[in-house]
C-alpha cells in the first residue's frame, strides 16, 4: 500500500509540475519584449533595419551598372529619397524628412505607483569606454517632443543644446518616436565618447560610409523604464523593465541586379504562371553582382508584364504594366496571376520583366525579360511541353524525368501502331487531367507515387542494351569466380 501512495504522490507532483511549466512557458512575462519597427524606412532582416543614406559629403548613392529607384509600394511606407544622415534636429529642413521614425510597443504588464511614469528610452552600444549612453529623442507621436509627451530634458555636457531623453509610454499601447543618428554622434562626441558608426572628427555622423558595399552599423537597445514622476529621468541605476534591440545599417550603395539563367524560371498554368523566385536570391550586389560586406539583402522579386508589349521596368512600372506582383525572393514555384488565357494559341501573348528590391526599399532593374508567355488550362502546356500529366506532377517541362518519358514516346511508342494509338488517346484526355492536377496541388503526391515506378521501368527499357551488357559481365564474373573456387577446392 505505501508503494501505491508514493505512486499517487508522484503522479500528482508530475501533473502539477507539468502544468506549472506550461504556464511559465506560455504566460511568463520574461518572454515579452519591446517590438521595434521602422516607420519610415526600409525592411528589418535578422534584427537589422537597412537604410540607404547620403550625407553632406556624399551627396548621391554609389550606382552600379543598372538603374535603381525606390519602390512605391502601397502596402509599405518606403522612403522616396535616401536619408541625409548628416542632419540633426537643428539642421534638418521643413517637415523633418531625414528623421528616423520607429513604432514601439510591449505586451508586458507593469505595476505602477500613483506618481510613477513609464518611459521609453534608447541606449546605443559599442562606445569606446564600454558605457551604454542614452539617445536624444526628437519626436513622440506625430509632433516634436514637449513636456506633455517626453521628459528627462537635459543639457548636453558643456554645450547649449538641450534634448529630451525619454518618451512617455502608456502600457499596452504603441508609440512612435523619432531621432537623428547624427545627433547621437554629436552629443556623445561632446561627452568624450565615440559610439560605433560615429566619427570623432570631421562629419559627426554615420553617413561617411565608403562606397562599394561598406556600411556603418549602429546597435540600439529600446527599453521601457519606470520613472518616479512625469518629469525626471529614471534612477541612474534603474534597469529596463522590458527591452528590444535593433541594429541600424547605413549604406551609400545602390543595388545592382545580375540577370540569372531564365530557361526554367516559370511554368505556365491557368490565368497564372508559377515562378521560381529564389533563382534571383543571389543575383543582387554591387558592380560584381555579388553581395559585399554591409549590403542590404534582397527581399522581394517584382514581376511586371504586358500583353503584346514589353514590360516597363523603370521607376514608372507601377502605372505602365498590366500586371504587377511582388513575391518573396526565397519563394519557390510561387503563383503570379493576372494573365488572360489564350483562346486560339496566338492571342494574349505576354512579355514580363523582373526587378529585385532590397531591404532598403531600393529596386534594381535590368534587361531580365521573357517573351511569348501564354496561359491556359491546355494551351499553357502546349507552349512548353507535350508530356502533360508528368509536367503537371513534376512541375517541370524539360527536366530529367520529363525527358525520359519524351524519349520513350519518340523512340519506342511511336514506332509501333499500338504505341501510336496510345499516344493519340493520351493527347485526348491528358491535358484536362494535367489542368486538374494543377488546380488541385494535393493530387501531385499520389500521381508522383504512380509515375516514379513507371519512370523507373521506362528507364530500364531505354537502357536495355546497357543492362544486358552489365548482366552478361556479371554472369561472366560469377563463372570465373566459381571456376577458381572449384579449382582451389572451395566448391565440392
């Protein structure tokens, strides 16, 4: 009986421990972090936000061989011109076009006393002394900082400049703050510090990034702190209640696109084509067509096209193309819609062009283009393949598996009357079956399960002479071995 009591105790302990572990894993506030997203800049990839910049000394981007321009994407607020990284609150032009804006939020809950105030503060890492220093904040919400929206207003060292260093934060909300990277450098150099991406002499900004792919990077930590009131800074020894880190990558290079091999880039379907977007994944870079240190990674493939006319791959592509699609650069066999099916095999023939966008929002274009694209449940295949079912199942029109079937049809089936009858019958019903497979991708696996053994058998038939030679050689080898073993007395 004691053993039964121990067993029940262990079972109860296990259940309670498991429930506690699950509760901690899913609900413990330690897993909450400050979410930081650029509000007027490029994309964030791997914790790095990428920006194309110029400065007072570098007044234009370093363009490579191809044309480049910003993407006017209605689904994302990309900048329209490079940031002038040299600007500060005192030197920027009207409307603050060069300020860096970020949206911040946290889903963590905080307990406050009646007089306490939550604030957002930013620290920059990588100073020469190893200190983490606070960043001057210029805007909070849609306006410049005031005592109502910001606090911790202080004079910078022995200068006449004063800045706010904290933005008021209401838990559970999202707040937008803005600052100037050059002001960070300026303030810190005046305090005897030189954070990474800043310079101690000359232009006090990260904007002096060299050409040909070099870039400056500034790493920031966005934290939520608790201040004792709505005016002062948090205690100097206070630790952040919640944090989020983001690196800012500043570069002066425009992207360049090297056109890859387009032979098998697309596969036709019904009012759409399937594009292997990841063919372009390694086609971006500087003048050599490869990535250099600090270059923004390619993120998006843009496909543009027109019926019977060349695709416009200039900065006017948004208004001068009948179809436009933006897809992830690492996608494979992604559907591009907007095509009109051909009705007679000669109408609705499209020309499409390709552009690639990097994480700064800049687009590189080149002469990457394909002509004569037609879509149809049947005609789409007739343009590129006559092995309909295999092409639909393997999603290829001239790959190795398709060529095996094509070779078998041409060199064996068509030589005999019964084989020709089979081919004729196959052409009557297989296009419709192939179209059905395309519209129902879940059927590809069972079809492949049937086709692969058939393909193996076809391969054996096509290579029968070679197999006969190999079998004869194996038989001869066996006879020789058996003969020698008998001579040596190993076989009775």
